C-alpha cells in the first residue's frame, strides 16, 4: 500500500507528469481505490508510445522489421486466452547497429513489450496510467554477451614502475594509440581485449553469487534462465508486504555448438606476446605525453616528475624484454597438457606493480574466483554462419523484468502466463 500511496500523492500534485494521454479519446474508467483488476489495454508496434528508434538502410531495416513482427506475433499468441488487466502493454522496436563477434558482424536489434501500471487516482477516482514501466519483456536479437565491460587480466592495462607510485600509466589494451586508434579498435582489436569471463557474462544478469559457475553454464548453453534481483534480495526471508523487482534472462542458442570456447594457457601466452607490442607503443605514446606536460616547468615537482619518467623509460625497456622472454620460455618448456588447460588468470585490479605483473606471468589458477577470471572467447565456428545475412538471428536473449508487490498483480500474472505459454521453441526455429 505504501507504493500506491506514493504514486497517488504524485498524481494528486501533477496529473500531467504520470498520466498517459488517452490517444483514442476513450471515456475515463471509474475506479475505487485499486485499478489492478480492471481491464487493461494492448497496443502493437503500429501505435508505439514513442517513435521507433530502429536504424539501418531500407532493405536491412525492412528485414529486421519482418523478424520483429514475427516476435510480436509469438508474444501475442502466448496471450490468446489471457485477459490483460491492471496495465497498458505497448510494443516498440529499436536497435539496428552491427555487433562484432570476434570478426563476424551481425545486426543487433530488439523487440520490447513495455508494461505500464494502471492506478486509481486518489481524488478523481478514475484510472490513470503511470508514465514509466518497470515490468517489461524484451527479445534482443544478436546481443553482446559481455555485460560487465572490458576484461583486463593482470599484466595488461594500468601499471606503475617505481614503488612510490609517482606515475601510473593508463592506456587501452585493444589497439595502439595514435591517429588510427579509433579505426583499429573496431577493425583489428587485440586478441586479449576480446576475452570474456563468467563474471563479464553474468554482470547485471545474475545476482546469485553463491552459484555463479552453475548459472554461467546454464545461461550460455541455453538450458535455463538466470535472475538478478534489482530490488529486494533472493536471500531475504519471504515477506508478503515486501517489494521485489527481478530481472530474468534466457539465452536462445543453436544446438550442438557452443557460443563461447575456453582460452587455453598456450593461447593466452601467445596473445600476451601480441599485446606486449601494443603496450610498448602505448607506453611510448603515454610517456611522451606526460613529458610534454612538464616541458618548460622548472619547479621542484616538475623536475622530480621528469626524473621519474626518465627512470621509468629505461626500466620499461628492460621489463618489456623480460616479459617477452618469460612468455617464450614458458611456451617452450611447459608440457602440452599444461599448456592446453583453460587459462584462469588474476584480474588487473589485483596489483598495479609492473614487477609483480612480471612475476604473475605463468601463474594460472584452476577455477574462477573473485580476483581471477576463467577466460573465454566468442566461438568463430558459431558466428561464421550466415555472415552473408547479417540481419538473420544467430542467437537471442529473452528478458522478463517483473515485480512482486501488493497491488502489482498484473506483473505476476503476466509472468505466470509467459512461463506457461510463451513459445521458446518458435524462437529457436528462427535461428535455423
């Protein structure tokens, strides 16, 4: 009731802030305290709340719209015997940019069913529609699996050389800095910058930290859903009065071929050699920029900084050679069984000390923990099909964000109907 009282007070102060305009000039629906059980309304993609944001040239956009309308029909069919109450459900389409899966480009685009709560106005006693949704169902075609940003294994990215941490060097790990950086990071990024971890995939998808590995395997194999509790906690004691806001995700994949494949220790070490050449250029670029900042400055602080920078330049040249030599020695000396195990490496945040980074090379774990990452990459064999049809779905992510609270019965009813009647197999057939 507290949630509804809050909404009613806002509506009382400003009808125009939350009241949805009645596009069809229908007469207002009377109510008395609760609108959750009253008839709802559904509008398809021909009458969206906001203009479509779908991008693309005319033929590609037309092909995307065809796929999205097919998704719309699947959702509509799931509600053929369902009475929509307590809300307004509106369809919209968006996206249209190309997503790059380790060199293979496929269009990413999205179907959305936004569900807007109906409430009973506290003084007018008529149904109003809240202007923002919290319950939503989406189908994202060809989505990125990485949700948690760049993965930076230890030995890459930021570091300092002198123990005083006077100067920290921070530069990207994906390409060489300079005039061609923006182009190179898109067309030929470093191999190491394309690594993925379990935590990358589960970020904002699963809050079940106690079962992270099992959730990762279930999600990427398309064998079940994962959930992220956005309000409330799955570890709290159940409460009938509590508010819960939960985001559920399913991955729809082609059978028989994994979306992600592990990175071996051998591949990681070989990719480190490629990265060291990028790092060498980026160190020189960053070092020169830092020296320019102190040019003409004769203060004691500037003089000390220049001395540190000159010392770092000499020290880095030796570090670069030492790192390469250590990697080459490991590749030559370690048995094949050791080299073929999956690379589980410390994360970048473990240390910024360049010498500790050197010592960490070749130290691999056996499983992923909080400060380590088991490395994966997009499987080229999965994404290389249909490259001549970039609009065609190669994988999909289904999202259902729902609420559990007093007065939010419409959200639970929609979820229950979705679980019973939504045809996931129809989505899988679209990948064939």
